[in-house]
């Protein structure tokens, strides 16, 4: 049963005296029943206003827990100490939504996206460049365009998260998704694939994002020289059939997933909502597994995403910060990130 029986409320929730009046089809007016106060162990509701507290009590009393074997409201799951590690994280998720001023419809949608098992999709790695342990509990897959300014803004944040702050907890995979509206995006993607074939994907990845205003062929070739690539081989690989097929394969996957723009990020098969803090999303995911941040990867044979795929040939060693330069080598042009559409 689980999330398939996800509770939906047609009308919005008002703070007026803890109840609202609804217009029925026959013209009569009905009044919502007051919601009993809910006190949940491990959930601090003290920062909530009276209105927010009433909303929180109502939501956790109605929304079903995110556990397929526990088809009861979140509050009941926690109060009865049912064996479901996701109930407490779910309650905290709702609490944050209330504190952030989200409407009932917004919380319903966000909750379903975050916890409904039907929202998990299979995103195969299929030889994509990856970094991080294969047995990491969290798998992040990003579809990105090297000329997209938003991707450029996200790149250093993801790098810091994967390499420094959550090292050992995350396996990160990159997918090529150049947009037609960006004329330099596909040549840049081909350059990254060509660099990957010489074991220098992440170095090129960094340079392309750091120099988004300088992606002409001459610029790209200078980056290849800076990171020590065999230039004739690099130029040949940029134009090879295998390189074009690699990019086309990722684009086809993105289209199948109905990606509307970049960056498009999936965390353990769920489409990441950019309005939420990624660290909190990941910590919530770990809490739902009964894990704590920093615990690292389980057995090497485990697969966090359910998509068993080998690390791409030429990708960086697992969680190797030294293989991913954060400063452009001498001679590379540095350009500030530009605002604009994807």
C-alpha cells in the first residue's frame, strides 16, 4: 500500500482558529474537525508558531508513512515505534516544509517526490565518469551542459560536497547533456570525452566549467595541453564515432527521463528538487537508511543506485581530490560565471 495510498487534501489549510470552512456542492458549509496536538519523540516543534503547529499536526496525522510495510500516518508510525527508519525523517521533512511557509499542495508534492517509491527511476551509469566508492550509500547523477551558467555554478558545490564534505558517502556520476541553445556545449562535451579517454576527464571537466566564456576550439586545445594530453590523439578522439555515440547515449537517456533543462540531478534515483538544500536531502536519505553522515561506504559490492555499472575508463580514482584540480593551470583563461537562462 504505502505511498500509493498517499493522502491528498483538495482544499488549502487556513490558520483561522485551527479550522476552515469548505463549500460543499449542495451549498452547505462544513467545518473541519480540530486536529489533536501531536508530540513526536525526536521532532522539535518548539520553533513553530501556533498556526504552523496546527498545520504540522494535521499533516503528520494525515500523510502516510513512506514505508511500504507501514501503511499508517507518519505520526502513528513514530508514536507506536514501528520498525520503519524513514518515519522520523519524513516527519522532519514535513516540519521543515511548514517552517519554510510551504502550502499544503506544495508539501504534498514535495513529500511525494521525496518519499513515494514510484518516483524512483533507474538511471544507469553505463560507463559514465564517476568519482567516489562504488559501494557508497548515495549515488548522485548529474546531466550537465558545459556552457550552461547554472551548471557552472553548481559544479564547485558538487565538487566540495563529493570530495570533501561527504567523502565516502557519495558516488558521483557525470552525464553529457549539451543543449542546442549553447553552440559551444557539444564541442566541450566532446573534449571532455576525449580527455576521459586519456584518463583526464575531471581535469578537463574543471577547466571547461571554470572557463565557460572561453570554449572555442583553440581554447579547448590549450586546456588539453595544460593538463598534459596527447594533442593529436585528443583532437582525433574529439571527432571519433565513439565519442559522438557516448554523448548521444547520455542525451537519449536524458530525453527518456524527460529532462527539461540543466543541471538535472538525481540522488539515488530521485529527481533532486533544487529548492531544497542538497546536504539536508542527503542527510535525510542517510537517516532513512539508518546511517549517519560520514559513516562511509558499506561493502564494496553494494550498489546505492540499483544501477550496477563499472567506472568509466579514464575516470578519476575514487574520491581522489588531487585528480580534480580546483584552480585552472597556468595559461588558462578565467572567466566569471554569467547569469542567464539554461
